[in-house]
C-alpha cells in the first residue's frame, strides 16, 4: 500500500470514529428540550442522550455477524446514513415519542460504524508501531468529536431547542470521505500483502484474557460516568460557576483527550504494557483534584488530567485486544468488548446510587471522591494483571529457547 493510499484510508477511519460520541450533541441543550416538552418526565428527556445505548450494545455484539453478510465498507456507509437520518430528522419534528424512537435507533449508527472502523485498523495495519499510531489517531478524533458535539450542539440549542440536531450534518463530509477512501473487502488482502482468513469461514471465541480486560474497561467507565453525571451539579453547588463553566470542563476533557490520542504512540512506546495502570492512575488523579477543588482552575486541571488519560486508556485497550486475538477476529472482539464497556454508561447511575445510599453519601463532591478511590483500587488490579502477564510472557520465551 503506497503512502498516499494509506493516508486517505486513515482519514476515512478517523472520520468514522468522529461519530462515536455524537450523543453528546443534546447534552448541553437538554434543559431547552425539557422546557419544550414540559409534560414529559425528566427520565424520558434524559433518554434522548443515553437511550442510544439500548441499540448500541446489541448492534456492537452482532457487528461481526453483519460482516459475514455485508462488506465492511457498506456497513460503515450504512451507519453514516443512519447517523444522518436519525440525527437530523428530529429537527423537523415536534412529536416527542417519534424523536425518542429516532434517538434509540441512532444507537445503530454509533454501535456499528466505529466498531467496524476500529476492527479495520487491525486488518489494514500489520506493523505494531504503525497500528499504535492509527489507533491513537482514531481515538483522538473520537474525543475531538465529543468536543464538537458538546460545543456546537450547545451553541445551536441557544437558537432553539431543535437546532442542536443540525450538528449531525457533520455526517455529510463523513459520508463523502468514507465513500471515497474506504477500501472494499476484496482489497483487504492486497493492501495487507498477506492473506487473511475470511471471517465468514471462521468461528471465534473470545479468550478469557480479553474478557478480563473488557471487565476492567467496564469498571473504568462505570467510575468515569460519575464525572459526567455529577460535574454540573458539583460546579453549581460548590459555588464555582454555572452551566457554562461545567460545559467548559467538558470541552477541556474532550480537547485533552484529543491530545492524548495524538500522543498515545509515544506513551505506549515509553511505558509499554504499563500504559494500562499509568493511564488509570492519571484518571484517578484528575478525579481526586476535581473532588477536592475549591477553585474553578483546579476543576479545569483535573478535567485536563483525566481527559488526556482517557485518550491513552481507550486505544491501549484496543492494542491489548489486538495482541491477543487475530486481526480477522477483531470485528467480533471489538463488538463484544465495546458492548461490555458501554454497559458502564447504563449501570453507573445505579451503582453510585446504591453506594451513596449504603455509605450515606449525600454530595456530588463525595461521589467524585469515591470514584477517585475506585481508580486507586483499579490501578492495583491493573498493576497485578500486567505483572502476571509479563511473567507469563517471559516464561513462554524461556520455554521456546
């Protein structure tokens, strides 16, 4: 594959990854939507943001099966079309039920497109260094997308509650880039310059180690959503600002996450396997700084730290999966592990509500502090896991010799 062709494919993959955090487009304007539909319970209003997970999880699980029926390029193009249709159509509607159904169906786009695009990285880029660069780039553009949706969606919602849906018009250039530059399945072998087993002829089983890493991923994001669910109230109750200040905190997280994705290659090169506990530790430090903050700049510093850490943690997980599973099994692997990780968004509120009730925690500050303690325990678990993995690796190397 020549350099120009490779660059164009990377651009298309980054564009597909840009869709991943699209649900955030409504988060900044949710109050305006609630005013428009004052007779609708707040739980249903919040589902406009989180409801996509209801489709995102099952579609991710079946992404590999879809790849046995349709080409990966076709699946990504279909997901972008769903992204556009389900994202923009609510702009023209005033029926809450139909809008909610479209928001749930929107999960098809973010469950299928980014999953298939992520798996393509492992089939198209064999060299480990090159793969780390591309995985970091796609992760960076996912975080950049989060910043775009939060910022643009919030600005458009100031015009009118329905205008935030126009932020999904970004799907038009994404569709063009994907159509022009994504390779067809028939081209994969030629691009790789090494034959790969067709996915339709193989039956893959997720190895226990992959399930373990995915379980750590679930815990990580269960703890992480303590920030997204509580930062607005924390900033307000602590007297540090209002919605614009908490929105700026979100923006810093996504911007630093973009920077984290860009620097992931170097972090991985320096820390190797220890990137896993290191990124978790940085996330916990960011949470601790926010939880103990008495000034707004400290909140922003904590936001920057845990934002850049998630920019390292997420692509590192993908690299770990790729070291355990064969490239042709990565669609299945990314689908299953992505579904497990996304459950964190669903269970976080329930888990922290139970913990808060059990420990009699009443403030957002204490919830964020509890989350930082959870990350300390997760660092210990990740450190033990990496230590055992390296011991087994050295044992295998000695046996080979």
